[in-house]
C-alpha cells in the first residue's frame, strides 16, 4: 500500500468515526422523556398522620409502645418492615417485626390510608402532564393494594396509566427492584423515563436502572439526603415539574 493510499484510508476511517459520533449525538438529542414514574408518599400526598399513627399502633400490639413525642417521620418512604425492625432493634426476619407490621396493617387498611392529604396543585399538574402527552406511572414502595385505594379515594388514579407498588409479601419494596419491574412490564426505554420522588431511595433506584430523576424538597427527604443522592434536579413544589421538564430535556440534549 502506497503512502498516499494509507492517507486516504486514514481519512476514510476518521470520516466514518465522525459519522458514528454524529449519529450517536443525534440519537441523544432526539431522545426525549416520555414516561414519568412518580412516588406516592411524600411526593403526591402527605401520609404522615396515617402512617405514624398506624406504626405506633403496630408497635404497641407487638408489646413495644413508643413515646408520643418520639419523632418517627423518617419511616415515611423506606420499606416499612425494615423501619419497624430498626425501632424494635431486631433483625428484619424477626417475628417481632412481623407482628408490628401486621398490627400496622390492621389499623392502616381500615383508617390510616385515608388519614392523608394531597399536596397543592397535584391534580392540576398531573392533568397538564397527561395533556402534554406524558405517560404517568406510580412507583411506590407501599403495597399496590393500598396505593390504588388511596389514589382512587383522592380521585388521582385517573391520571395514571398504571399504579405499581410492592406486594404484601415484601416483594419489590426496594425501589430499584420496583423500577426494574416497571421498565420490564411496560417495555420502556430507560432513556425515555424519569423518576420523581422525595427520598434517596427514589433517586438511587432510578440511577441503578439508568434513568434520570428529580427530587422534591417538600417531602420527607432532607435537603442533605437529596444532595447526597444527586438527582438531576430538585424542585420546591409538585407544580414546578411543569417547568423542570423542558429544562431537563435541554440539559440532556
């Protein structure tokens, strides 16, 4: 091969590389968010009264009453049985943790799930997102059977294509597992999805599955917790999601 021929081959290879880079860049630009996974507790609704009262009830039934002044707001969001086990200072598979969980469910399923308040502008924002063509999915560690009842009670279920939660057996209480399950069930591309939630579990679960995330500052995750989890963005109200999405798309592009 002559020297001149080698030069032309090199130029050809360089051109091909540039074309591949350009094509990949165009794919990135054309990839837009189409599906929004949204947490329930601390993101759509404030469940503090029902969850904490039911947890106290369950702990008391297990023979471990706690002081009314003890702050247990931190149990809102993570898998509940693990939080109850932590309060009881026992292993997750300890019978005492299971007793407390059953006591919790006894009260929560009858009363606690409706001791709940929808955050400001949630319904209006969900309606606007649907109107803009986004597919909305609930992704909550709460058992699906409770999540559906809550969202139907507050007339929010109508905005979601599907409501995904955990099983009463404890399956999919881990947010990473849940998101993976949703992507598989709905046959979604990770690049076209976004997770919105108030706790580090939402952000870390999203990252584990290769999807972007937005943290909400008004829920039960502290600013420090969200900062450490490093979502793409943090918003101060649920309505701010409408302005955040175009900005996030621009950053992605």
